[in-house]
C-alpha cells in the first residue's frame, strides 16, 4: 500500500512508510499518461524519496510542507503533481481566455525561476498546458506578451510579479495552487510585505505548497498562516547535509584566502568550482584577482544585469570556467551537474545558508567536497553551522604558498609576452618568482635644466627698442647762463655742430 492509499496520512506515517516500503515507480503513482511519457523520456523511472512521498499528497489536493536535502528532486516533487492536477482543465484552444493562470510558483531568485520554468516545460512537453516565467533584470515587454497569450502555470519572482499586477498585465483570480519554492527564504522578513500583497490577490480557497532544504522553527510557525492543516514531509533529518558531501574546514589568515583558493584549484586539478563570498564587491574583486592568478573565473551577484548573470552561468555549465565566484544568489536551487567542489571563501552569517551552499555539490548521488576557509574570528560561525547540522566538521591544515605566482609573472619567460605586458601596462603581481623589469625612463632635454639666459638676438632687439623710444639728442647747445652774463662761450665741436642748411631749415 502506498501513501496515496491512506487519505489521513500523518507526519509519522509519511516518514515511516518510506523506510518500511520500497519506493513506488512513477507508473504506480498514477501520473497522467502524457506527463508520464515526458518523465520516461528524461530517463527517470523510480522517484526520489521526497517525490515518492509528496506526489500522492499533492495529487490528492492537500497542503504540503516538504523538507529534503538539496539535489534530491524537490522541483519535480511539485511540478509533476501540479501538471497532473491541471490536466482535466487543459485545452488546445488558441484563445488566451481559455488559458488563465491556475498555478503560481514563486521563487526567491531569477536563476531559480528560470530553472523551474525549464522543468515545467520539460515535464509538460506533451500536454496542451502553457507556462511562462517573469523575473526582473530584463525587459518587461516580452513578458507582457507571454502573459497576454495565456498560461496555466506561471513562475515568478515576487518583485517582478508585483510590477505586472500594478500594470494589470496578469490576473491571479483563478489561481488554485500556490508554491513557495525555497520557502525559508521566501518567508524571510525581507519578502513578507511582497508576499502579503501577492497572496491578497489570490483566491482564499487554494492549495499551498512549501518546499525547502531547511525550515527553522520560526519559519514553520509562520508558514502555517498560509496553509491549512498541512502534511509535513521530511525525508531526512532537519537541516541535514547529504552524506555524499565530504566537509572540511581550514584555518587561514584573511590575507591568504585568495592564495588558498588558487592552491586548492591548481593542486587538485579542479574545474567548475563554486566559491561563495558574502558581499557583492568582494565577489567581483575575488574573480578579478583569480583571473590575474591564472584561474578562469567569473562572478555572479545581484548587482549584475540578468544578461551578464546568465552569460556567466552558461559559461560555467559549459565547463569554460574553473571557478564561479558567487554570493548566495547561486546558493538556492542552482542545478549544475558535476560540480566537484564548493568553497566557502567567507562563512555565511546564517547557518541555514551553509546547507544550501554545499548542496550545489554531491547532487543526485554524486560525490562532492565542501571546503570552508575561516579565520580565528570567524570560527564562531563554523560552530553555529555544526550546531545546525548536528555533526562536527573536520578541521584540517592547509599549506598555503606565501605568494602564488600570477599568470602575468609566469608569462615573463617569453619575450613576446614581456613585450605585450609592457604595451598593456599589465600588473606584474607580487609573485615570489617575479622578474622585475625597470620601467623605461622618459627622455630628458638638458635645455630645460639650465637657468634662463636671454639670447643675443633678444638682447639686441631690446636695445634697439630702447634707442627708438629715447628722446632725440640736442644738436645745438643752448647758451648757458654764464654767456648771458658776459662769460666767454665754450668751443663747439665742428663734427657735431649743425650745418647752416640745417639751421636754416
């Protein structure tokens, strides 16, 4: 007997049934044939524990509060039964009025909204159900057009959904199913005002589903205000981390953290590593410094445009980046297959965020490593994490090079690279193997070091100017006072005496 055969399932029976009975197949759960066809096309035949327990309850119309470790298929746990429940209302009409919004899925981040949208499209491929996604950071025009075409399933972030509500481009009066994905973050105090406005626009009679990897006692109490007698499903210990993830923490001085990241990536030959930082500025700075250290890195955080964020994610998923430096915007629901390692460059201030961060590795049964770097002052944050996950985290010793050679330093062995470095004025770094190059000195003209001396031409020009402005010399001496009194006149120089013609003139 499966959970769907027990209409009054309780928390205890829901938890015990999974341990006593093998999980049913998707065929046995009773999904609609068109949805089941899409599921089989993905290669899945047996549901994960959270799916096996949640699907029957949601398909029966009950409110569900589901907690499971990241990477265990929570998205499919609510998208599959939602599509199943909407199939009786599906139609192939071209009229948008025949495709009103019947299910609303809210997510805290744009990346998670887009990821859930892809999941809904994949599982609803063979159904006539329409879906759409709206989030900020991109042009709202195409989103308005998609909403005008009609959609039964709408995935949205709260802020952009409120924009559409204020512009009357979406009608939520026929929503019968509400999903809060990553509910602990959705019910965080920063989201509560937006959520209250959105919920007031929804019908009072609806099914409400909450899913997350972590649920604090406060969040559980608050969530019950949105749900009616919910069925709580926990497939693992509360706030537990996956056993497939190996956790270790290294004490490192703050100024050595960057070198520690480079050392870990290079010495272990890692690729597609997610490095978490607490601040947007620190995230961008660390990505730039890693690039100078010869590590292919890009950053992603809330201040970046959506186009830049998607570009960085696409490059990371394609394996073109060794490191993706991110804030907690990437800690929620980001699903990248094959991430071998997660590094906490900064320990999170909230212990619950640690669980979400390390859930980016060791997904779907794969093995992964979670490495944390901490200073003595930050060890208290590590202790808070250990209290939350109820297990100790191994402490290790990391031999960090005092200064890791940067890519520009290593390039100095090539003359061509040296010339290119001069042309770009590139940063030579502070590598211990650095070859110092004296910058070229600008040419010095000795003329400008001498004291000022006027040129001969300038001197003669000034003398001529003085003579031209001087009063004309007297050509005839006036008779002195002594001559008038009878004294003998002074002899006159014949050379200087004026001629008679001059005197006459």
